[in-house]
C-alpha cells in the first residue's frame, strides 16, 4: 500500500485526508495541480506525530498556511501537504510592563487576529489588517505591511524542529531578521505559534485603523483578481520600488496566457481567469529578463514556486 494511504490506517479517526486534492482551491492565485495527500491536523500533537511518521517513511511534505504567497506547479506536488489552518487559537496572555502578549496558533488567519484585537481593545497589529494568510505564513515570510514587519512585533515562536522531532521555543533576536527574511526559511522548522507584542488601545480607534488598512488595500485593487500580492521584493539599491521599475519597463498590462501584470500595479501579477502556474512562472521570467536588460537590476521574486518541476 502507498505510504500516504497508510496514514489514515495509522492515525485512525484522528486525521482527515483528502487524496489528489487540487491545490488551486487552497491558493489565492487559484492555480496548481493536485497534492497526493492533503491533511489538516487539528492539534500540535497530531502534527508532530504525522511529521515523524512521514519522515520515517521518507515521504516529502509541504507546510501550507493560507496559500497567499504561493504558486503550486500545474503538475501538482509530491507527497503530503500539511495545512495548519485548523490550528487557529488566539489568546491574550499576561501583561508585562505595559506590553500585552498575544499568542496566535500558526493557522490563525490575520483577519481573525485583527478581529480578536478589535474585540479585546488590543493595539499594535493594525497595519496587518487585511493581510491574506495565516500568522504562521506571516512569520515565515516576515510579512511587511505599511512599513511594519512581523519582526517588529514578535516576542517568541514555538516551533517543531524537523531534524530533532522536538518542540522548541525561539526568542526574538533582531540579528536573525531582515526585510522579508526570517530564521524559519531554512526548511527545518514548522511554526506552531507566535507570541506578539501589543498594547492596550481604544476599541474604536483600532476598529477605524483596521478598516482604514483594509480599505486602502481594496482601493489599490488587491482583491480584484486572484493573485499572491507583490511578486518581487523591493530593493533600496534600485532607488525605486520594484513596481515602478516594472511600470517604467512598459510591462503594465502585459500578459502571458491567463497571467497578466495588473494594469493598475506593476508589482502584481493577476490570474485573469484561466492562468496556469506555467503562465505565471513564464511571466515572472519575462519581467525579470526585461528589467535586467533595461536597467541591469536583478529582481528577486517574493512569491514562492513549489511542486513538481519547480522544486530543486
Ligand atoms: C492580495 C494580497 C496582498 C498581499 N499583501 C502583502 C503585504 O502587504 N505584505 C506582505 O508581506 N505580503 C503580502 N502578501 C503575501 C502573503 O499574504 C504573505 O506572504 C502571507 O504572510 C503568507 O501567509 P500564508 O499563510 O498565506 O503563507 P503560504 O502562502 O501558505 O506559505 C508561504 C510560505 O510559508 C511557509 N509556511 C506557512 N506556514 C508555515 C508554518 N506554520 N511553518 C513553517 N512554514 C510555513 C510555506 O511552506 C511557504 O513556504 C499579499 C498577498 C495577497 C494575495
């Protein structure tokens, strides 16, 4: 029997597995072929046991949050996709010298974190309101919204160390972090929960700020079409944001198949309806090459390509 089929047997009723699950249904770009097995563990314990089992069986696995920074190959993804979305508890811890500590399980959606903050008068995370995806994904990516990075508000992270099979705690250290870089991008850890530094605020002000940032995203066309947000990282050395450089290269509105550089935003690629992962990949390569030829700048993608043919 295929190892992945054995998971159900081994974990009995503790775990629900979807076989040949289309990843287009789990990514904001709405592209991607099938995952051999798609699993949403309900608890840290089950996740740990599952990963240990997959390792023993030498099966590949990929950790998925909200799928909002991903392009999954049209040919699908080998092994198991483990989605954190069912591990989504948010709780307020103690106040330490005026700082409120908010503990969010990895699969909590940023929108739910924003709603929790609003309901409990917790301030400090307003700029992340409207950011698609989960807190685990935001920590992994060191997401940055309106000049504030997750690293600016991070206290600690509980994670599963894949090599040792143990749960460990990481305490924030500035030198481990940089623009869109986190110490968890080494493929060795699964983020289980993040504790964020916040403060007491006025419920009305938090609500107004949260709404302001969501509205700003809407007005910039973030949610008009399926996408994964900004495609390329910004780089201070270029002197302009990547979107502007792409505009100046005359690429706004340029398309390959169903993937198009958003007519209103040079750094967004949108799925106009029938894009494939290959269309998006080809467009990224085309933009990179054009910008290289015209400016000498080497754009670096922020979105992650994964699955058959994309993984090295
Ligand atoms: C409309 C739109 C606007 C956006 N705006 C912004 C923006 O303003 N700023 C910004 O920074 N990004 C932005 N993004 C990109 C995206 O929302 C962020 O990168 C987000 O933080 C990704 O979270 P996710 O849960 O969707 O991660 P996924 O896309 O599911 O995963 C991204 C990576 O993180 C890894 N990962 C996820 N969870 C875990 C975990 N628990 N443990 C270990 N690894 C994990 C995955 O394996 C993958 O490598 C935008 C995207 C969209 C669609």
